[in-house]
C-alpha cells in the first residue's frame, strides 16, 4: 500500500565531483516507492501481489505502461487521484562507491484521496490477506484517516504490515494490532525515543518491548543483517561467505521484507523466513535481482540464522 509512491530515477556515473559535467553510464526511470518495490521483489521471487495505494492522474498512463512487463505477478490496483506522482532522484557514483538520494515532496495525499483509497481497498482486503503499508506517510493531520484505513483492514481479518518512518509510524504502532513491523535501527530508536546500539542483545530487548503492538518485529541492520523478534523466540541472521561489491543499498530493506513474506507464505518456520529475507536483500545489494532469476540468486547466496536464546 503506497500512500506516497514515486518515480525512481537511477543515474549511474563513473566518478563524480561538484561542478563537473558528467556523462551518465546508465539511467533507469521506473514507478516505485517502498510498497511497489515490495511487489516488484515478490514478483521476482515468483509471488503474485496486488499493488495498491495512490497514484497521480497526470502520469498514471505512463505508470501502467512501465508496469505492463510485470503484470503476470503485479496486479495494478492503484487509486487514481488528481496530481502528479513525485520523483526520487538517485545518483550512484560507481567509481567512488557513494550515493546521493534526492526526494521531492508529494502532493497526492489529502483526506479525500485517502477516503477514495478506503473505498477501493474494502473490495480487495479479506481474511488472512497480507496488507503491506510501506513508504512515506502523509503528515500527522491525516492520522485519523490513516488509522481508519488500517483498522478497516484489521477488522476484515487482514494481517497488516507496516514499514515506514517518522511520527506517523510511531502513532500507528502505538495503536497496536499489527502483524509485522520492519524498522531499521534508526527507526527503532525513533519509535522508542532512546538510543539503541546496533547489537543483537540491545535490538532484541528493544523489539520485545513492541511485541504488544505487533506479532513480528523485523529489524534491518544494514550490512550486519537483521534481527527477528517474535513471542515464540528471537533470531539473528547475516550473510555468510566471501564479500562481494555492493552495487547499491537502495531498496535492500524492501527486498528484505519481500523475502520474509515469501518465506512466510511457504509456511516455513521464522528462522527459514529470515534466511530467505537475507538472501533477497543481499541479492538486491549485489545487483543480482537485475541480472539473475531468483532460484539461481538464492543458490548463490549463503546466510546464517541462529536463535538469540
């Protein structure tokens, strides 16, 4: 569910300094946002999903054209609203191994837009569906509308996943009833209002404090892997093997979440789902999600998950 989706623009260059005029090595322009990225990642892993949320009328036709190649796995269920979808510009300096991410503001969200989304979503959501709310949220003035949207999904028996940041994330988590939340370490700090070390013991204890609000807390640790906290037990996991060049860290968290969902849908135990999540995130970081099919990428990557008990 993408409340504030975007167009991702990736510009790769071989070395870049201020005031330079540089030839772009490669350029990608595609509809995105965290929620749509999760759908794209699930499709890469052979899992169907429905991509819902808001999309601007001014560029809706372009979005449909770009998503046409994914229609086998990603079903377009966006609610069309007046306006133009924002742009995220990502400049990747391949030579110096650094990135710059420029974000524009969204003008799509309003009380009316969310009410229209509520109307459309009621037709899609049902018992045991997994409904992922991911990406940038509207400002706090629209908290009642967002809570109404999420509560409707819960009342219909859906498992609600939340992957966002900022005050809206904290407020929605406070209401509880969530199936899974996926903060990174910084977002976990913001939710709890305190400093938390990026260490397994500290993250596990912090995650346990949120178990009354969500059944699963999946904490992304960047290159250190991830920690999963549940009422039945906690697990830590990380990539194992020879280091590979990182192509980009953008979207790795979305692939981590998609990998966990794929593992869950396969009815595997939490540790196995976390293992799949780490493999998907690593594949994204290495650029394998763009060059290999999922079965081959999965075999190529080794991850180790152990109990924190």
